[in-house]
C-alpha cells in the first residue's frame, strides 16, 4: 500500500519497486539519431542565426550577444546543478517546475 507524506505544499507518495521498473528510462538514441540531431541543430540554428546576427549587429554585436548567451547558459547550468540534489527526480526542469508550481 502506498504511503503519503506531505512537506509544505508538496505531497510525496512512497511506492513499491514495480512502480519504478515500469517507468525506468530506456536507451533510444543511437549513432544515427545523434548524428541527425547534431546536423539539424547546426544547419537550423548556427547558420541561420549567424547570418541574421551579422547582418543586424555586425561582428562586434554578435560577439557581445555570444558572451551574454554564454553567461546565461552557465547560470542555467549552475541552477540545474543546485536543483538536482535538492529535488532528486527524473525529468529535470519539468520535474522542478511541477514541484514548484504543481501539476
């Protein structure tokens, strides 16, 4: 039988081992899938973004934008690194948002 425990506004349910066996992560991406994902990201993101960025901001503006994006990405990585041990769920940012805001 599942036991319920509440901490603040968050309710936790203790479940059996079979619950997690049915919901475990499965390996899906192979070499071809990862290659296609990388090529798609480069073609759609980098080339299109660089062309518009250089046309509007020039090399200097694009360099400043790249530095700002790099700082934002590092902050995102630090935030996720802080949240992971505090809320050890599978689902990363989606799980963190559900814990904070509800379903």
